[in-house]
């Protein structure tokens, strides 16, 4: 039975089966590469890049409806936004790599991944989604940028509770940077759940 076209993009120039498997094998690195921020803090058994993107996808799935808001696009943005880290790894803000350099490294890696996929509409869509997230222009991009921060501080809270780590710097790094009401509300709830003795980050109105 012919597969029905996806709900938004009819695939043309579909990649060859071998290109698909080559691309997916590249993406295995997302499942095996631990998130650097936690490794640097000595977190035991830290999450992978894929773990992080998966929960962001779930966040987009359960986010409240907003008129004119494309939830499906947010789910796609979530599972694509760090895809280039399959090649360049997970760079943190304290690694001393400039934003310009990081963007260049990611786009070069993304272009290579899309070449491995054999180009075509799937590769084009992945590139478009990645560019949209990077541009932070659309409501969906702003929301998924917020989810990136929400997912990180929720994970930080869980490591603080489970492993007694003090991950205050992660909470400070996102204070005041939220762009959507939902992101701000979710972040405030997470911050409110932090336990003493760790200092409580700036109050929610500074989220
Ligand atoms: N040591 C710190 N690491 C941080 C901080 N803020 C983010 N990070 C880490 C988290 C990830 O490992 C990586 C970037 O994640 P992306 O999802 O943006 O690719 O950087 C921080 O304040 N300190
Ligand atoms: Mn991310």
C-alpha cells in the first residue's frame, strides 16, 4: 500500500535507501554524545543530545494552543535544532567558541549531513527548519528557543535533586531570556521547585 504523503510536505527527489541509512547512522552520534554542560559538572550518566531534543519535542507536543501557532513545525524544529551536533559535538557557552564560529561549524556540518542524505526535499526541509530556528524570527522559533532553555533547567533541577549537584550557573544563564509566556511560565515553575541550600535564582519576573 503506497505510503500517504506526510501532512505537510510531499516528498520528491526521495533519497536512495543507502543514503537514508548513511544519514541515520550519522545521527546515531546524537544518541551517544553526552551533553557537554553536564559532563563538565561531573554529572553521572548525563543525558545525550538526542535525549534533550526528544523531550523538547514532547514539550512542543503538549504546549498550549495559540492562534496561528504551528505545533507540528515546533516539533520538527525541536528534533532538528541540534542535529549538526552529530558531527561537531555539543559546544557550551563556556567553551570560548564565538556564536559566529559555532553557527559556521553547525551549518557546514548540516550541509554535509544533507549531502549524505542525498539532497532532495527532505534535506531541504531540514535545512529550512534549522535556518528558521537559528534566525529566531518566527513565533515557533522563539518558542522552541524557549523550550531549549526550559528543557535544560528542568534537567538541571533533576540532576540537583538526584545527584546533589549545584547547577546554579545553568539557571543564571537563562534568566531574563525567555521570549514567550509559556516558556516563562514553565521556567518559573521549575525554578520554584529548586530546593535549598542552593541559592534561588532571580525571581520568576526576571525569567
Ligand atoms: N557549563 C555550562 N554549560 C551550559 C550553560 N548553558 C548551557 N550549557 C550547555 C548545555 C549544553 O551542553 C550546551 C548547549 O546546549 P544547546 O542545546 O544550546 O546546544 O551548553 C552554562 O551556563 N554553563
Ligand atoms: Mn539544544
